[in-house]
C-alpha cells in the first residue's frame, strides 16, 4: 500500500447510530481512512452486537454482522443518559466533521442529540440523519428495520414472490441497510463537497423507505403512470430464454436473453447445437409457439454439463447467463477475489479472515486494510485522554457508570 495519506484520513466521524444502515455509511468512509468513533452504551453495547442471538441466526466464532459493519472503528462506551456523558459528546462534536445517528426522533430529543442540539456546536459539522420512514409525516417517529420500511413497505416483498397468493419472503439481514448506507454516504460526501465551497456544515438525511422506493422504482413508476399490472394469482409464465436450468452437478443457472435475436444463435453455437437454428419449430415465431419443446431441449443440454463445463461453453459466447450463487461460493470465486470484492481483514484471533469490501473504487486512491471490529469500550481511555482527561478523571467516570472500558 502507498505511504501517501488516505483520501479521508483527516475526517473524524462520530457514529452515534445503531444496527447497520447508519453505521455502515461510516464504515465506507473508514475504508478510505476516516477516523470513526463508535458511541455505544455501557454493558450492552450497540444492538448489532446482539442481532445474531436475538434473531436466531447461525452462530460462529465471532459476531459476523458486527465485524462487517464495525471494522476499522474505535469504540467509546458512553452512557448518553448521563450529563457527564453529554459533556464528553459535546467536546467530541467540536472536533468532528460528521455526526451520524439513526436513533428515533423522540430518543434524540431526550438525549439532546437532535440537529438543533448538535449543529450549533460546530458550524462545519455534517449532521447525517438516518430514519425508517423519513423526517416528517405520520410514520416519522416509528421504529423500523429494513425488512419493514425498505422491503415490505415499498412493494418489494410483494413483488418478488412468485404470485400474489405465495407466502411473502423476508429479506436477508442488512439487505436494505447496506444500499441505504451507501445513499447516506453519498449524501455526506456531497455535503462535505459543499462545505469545501461554503465553509459551512449542513444536515443531510435519507430513509429506509425512500431507498426501498428507489430500489423498486421501475414498478412504482409504472403504478404512478396507471400501468395495469397483470393478475398475479398464478406465477407468470417464463420464456425458456429467461428461465432457470439445472446442471449435472446439481447447481442452477439462469438465462436472461433479452435480445434473443442476437443471443439465440450464440447459445446454439456454444452448445454445438447448430441444428436448432435450422429446425422449423425454432425459427422466428416458432420460438414463441414452441416454448415447451425449446425448454426441454435446453434443459437436456444443461443437464449434460457441470458448472465448469457450462462456464467453459458460455463465458465467452455473448450469451447473458448467471449461476445462482450460494454464500459459501464467494471465497472460492475468482471474480470476487480478483475484483477485490472480498479483501483480507486483520483480526488477531482469526488469521486469514476475509471481509466484504465497500462496493466502489476510486482510481489512484487506496483503501486501508480492514481491521477487526472493536470490543465494547476498547478505545474509551484513548479517546478521553485525547480530550485532556487524566487517568483519575477517567476512572471516576467509569465508577459513576458514565463510560466503560
């Protein structure tokens, strides 16, 4: 890695958020060198530390959700219900560039961390607000997770099921949080650019609901334009060029041949089935009228080949296809590794660990090697010492339940 400073090395972020959508915006900034001070309550810490056990998710040697979202960060365990803690937070805010929170608005008011409380302390500060349903409106004060505000509220949950009578499926953990965090990151960086021009900080915000609507934007826009969507009481039929097929080794591969006039000959050639192109039933309208026969032919060809052989046949063919991946595939997937979608993570207790990279690169700007997530209050003494507190004062704060380390 270059010895030059990282792009955001001079940026200090106060991460006073919980779970994923707010904190993950700070994670992205930490990848580019920003210092992130994670505020957590004593004893229990951030709620994300307990997501796996409370949600009955598969457990492992470490909390994988916490390691992903809290890598690179410093943990300051601070009881914001205490006046002394609020004074510490004020001192930190005066030194910070960004303050992130996703706490419900009533809680922000009780803890004195609303934008009105925080922004007057530092005229250059970016106050980044994450919410479930937005800053105003009848649902503004409701608590929310991405499974509800991003996934369920915006029609995504309804439309991904095979039919309207099929059971709804829940989203995977963080499925809406991570793209929403990227939106918040974008808002923060835009505000920092504005600060370069004006010298002034500002408030930025986004919500899980807004990002869910953006994710489901094509269909929502259709509804806004009075499009009549087909009845979905039965799964819609799929053309063989947009279907899923099984391979010899029990994997599944999907075709997405939107431009069939160009890709059909390429598929036939890739499978050494030039005879398809001269069969009357597979020429012109025959591709529409004889779909089941075509589906059987394609199914038989895929079943003759294992995953490697399908890739050998199709990868360079120009046919649009993709395997249905499993999470256990990623570490052995050359595409994940060569694109640095997965990168090594330094963790003393888990040598050889990889993590998921933030999802973009800037040419000639390095990222730091990810470092494990902190223990609760691991950096409390370091951070308070940097504010000029001596050891006796720090120990007294711990005795009074203001901090933890």
